C-alpha cells in the first residue's frame, strides 16, 4: 500500500537534494550517503553530473524497480534498474532510465536513454544511491 502523506516523505526530500546537486555538479569529497552535499569525483571521473539511483517500491520484496530502456514498442524490450533524477514535483519524481555502457573501454558506466517515467514517491519505500558518475548527453 502506498503512503499518500504528501507532507512528509524522506524519499522526496533526498531526491530533491540529488536533483539540485546534479543541476549544480561540482567535484568534491564528502560522507558517502545519498544526501551528501556535493557530487563527488570518482577515481575515473573528474567531474560528476549524475548520482545514479535505484528505487524500491513498497511490497517489492527487495527487488529494485525495473523500467524499459526504450519507448519503441517494436524494439525488443530490455530493462534497467538504474535511474537519474530529472524532476521532483511534490510527491512525484520523474526519472530518466540509464543503461549500462556498451563500450567496455569507457570510464563512464552508464549511458542515457530517451525513456522516462514518473513515480509516486508515496509508493517508494527505499532508495539506493550508486557511485556518482559522469553521464554524457545530459
């Protein structure tokens, strides 16, 4: 069951912080948590512009949310569990689906897709932040 309390949602607050950080990306090192105050530079990344996340819906039994990597219904559907926060509006969050970089020589682990979705944050019970990174074409 979703929590529809729009007045208090820690997931929404954290996603808002991530969104602001991505919009104002700057290299620095801090405590390694989802709401650390700046996007960090990794060993392979001088300037990060994305804090990739995974979302867990209430009742999902520990399985991260998976979304299609393409909007084209003709293309065989692959899914990804890694997302980039694009917009937070009250208790809703719009995310871009990221997929693993097919270029194994690249230092960047993810590439963008044109697949987006919006989730009711009242239905999200957990968020997992992955290592800050640079994603091209953002």
